[in-house]
């Protein structure tokens, strides 16, 4: 076995020297990235707890209502790779500004006269993920040293879960005061504030990382078909699809099948992102001591599927609480490390990193797009949610399998 780390992807050029000095302004950039993720997270599943109200107002069935969640994922999947290819062609500041502004479109929900208009707003909102998420990795590469990347990624993912948790807990009570349209609009308006902050304070260092030119189609294809990228994408796809299906339909399942109020059902499902906030922070702190990456994928891979089963099978028992806590913890714990691995690939340029992140998002997002639709369709046909929930709980084992198969990129691997 070679004593040098072997490149996992055909990248060639190395990253900028790791001993260069990093400006303290990186903390401002880190704060903006954190706020970006928080503001986008607020609107991600805000629709879910008030789905029964939307179904009643627009007289739509479950299959149609599931589009409000699944379209978020489909548009993200469709535009992630094209968005990643824009890195190197358009400046990161402009790219992130446009993406953040698109993330504010749910603020117009109070104007929605019908279901098609609301759906159109969701589609435009989803474009923000396809543009901003692939750009965040290169931005962090420019400003932060390698040893700080897992921690800043953990903070960024933590606030996504915090935003999701906050909106999931509060959208139903807020709807009692403002109506569901007003509640959803309030969460969307936060992204408009963030866009203003980014335009005023956002900076990039395009020369700080090598590889400032756009990739050719041949090199793009080389990144997309990389075995490592495919393993990471498949690993994430299963738990992401399960999480999306459960967040989309568990509130309605608890409401319809178990007679819970919408507020209580939303609060129960809000446990998932709330547990995720703590899990990603714990993951970030653990990376300061645990230098390997694979354990952060394998360990949650063991629990995420079993906890998924518990979230619906234990609905009428006290066991639903530990099941939801464990599901939320395991569903988010691995993400900061999964997003850090591409940044640690030997010789990875910022354009290639953006494409790796986009590829991981795309495959997982396509499966996650299908999951609410599948659960809604199966429930309409079979009259029960259980078969649909069970299908995606089984698919969540992909995280465990992918964690075993993917290469180690941590400090231990780099010292061999």
C-alpha cells in the first residue's frame, strides 16, 4: 500500500497552501453563511404542518398536496448541477445574492389566490438551493483553513435544522393569528433581509483557491461519474428520502389517524429538526477530537432506519418521543461531515467541489422528491400510511452501506 494519500478524483491541481494566513473577516463570512442557511431552512418545511388547511382551502387531494414538499426537492435536484457549473462562470457574490433573493419568494404566499400560484412560489424558492448550496463550499474554501471546515459546516447545517424546527413548531399557532398564508409569508421574508446583508457585507476571494476557471464538459462528467461521489450520493439519498416523506406526512398522519391537534402534531414532528440542531453541533465538536470521517457516517446509519419505523409504529405510545429524537439526531448528524469530505479531496478545486456537492444533492433530491408523492399516492390507494412509511425506512439503510464503502479522508488517511 502506498504511503501517500491516493487522489479519489482526477483533479490534478492542489488546493492553495494550507499555511497561508486567513483574514479575521472570515467570521463575518461564516456568520452570513449561517444566516443564509437559517433563512432558507425557515421555509423548507413550513408548509407541512398546515397541509390539512391548504387541502381544505384549495380542495386538493393528498397526491396534489404532496407536490408542495416534493417540488422543493425536484427543483433542487434539477438545478443543483447546473448551479454548480455556474461557479467559475459567475462571481460567487452575485451567484449567492441571486440565490438568496429567490429564497425570499415564499414571502408572497399571502397573495396566493389558488394552488397553482402557491406551487409556482415554491418552485422559485427551490431554485435558491440549486444556486446557493453548491456555491457555499467554494466560498468556505476561500475563507477558512481546513481544520475549521468541519466546525463551520456543522454550524451551517445546525441552523438549517434550527430554522426548520422553528417554523415547524410555530407555523400552526401563528396560522391561528395570521392565517396559514400570513404565517408562511413571515418566514419567507427573513431571506429578503439576508439578501440585503449579503449585498452589504459579502466578500469573496476568487484567487484564494486554485482552479478559478470553468470546467469543461469532459471534466464535469469525470466528477459526476466518480465512484466516491456516487457512494456519497447514494448514502445520503435513503435517509434524505425517509426524512422528507416523514416530515411531509407525519403531521397529517398524527392528525387524521391518531386524532392529534395540528399544533401537537406539528410540535411532535418539530422534534426531528430540533434534535438535529444538537446532533450537528455535537458532530462538529467531535471532529476536533475524532479525526476520522467514516464513523460519523456509519454510526447514524445503524440507527436512522430503526428510528424511522418507531416514528409511526409507536405513535400512540410514549415510545414515539425517543424514536423521533433518535431519528432527528441520526438524520442530521452525518451531514456536516458528508459536506466536508469533498472539501478534503486531494487536489480538489472550488469548481470541482461545487459539482461534487451538487451531485450529492441531485441524486438524493430525486429520491426525496418521489418520497412524499409515493406516500401520498400509496395512502390514497391503500387507505393507510404505513406501507409508504415502511418503504422509505428500509431505503434509509443506504447510509450504513455507503458509510462502509466510502473512502476515509480524515487526518488519519492524510498521514498514511
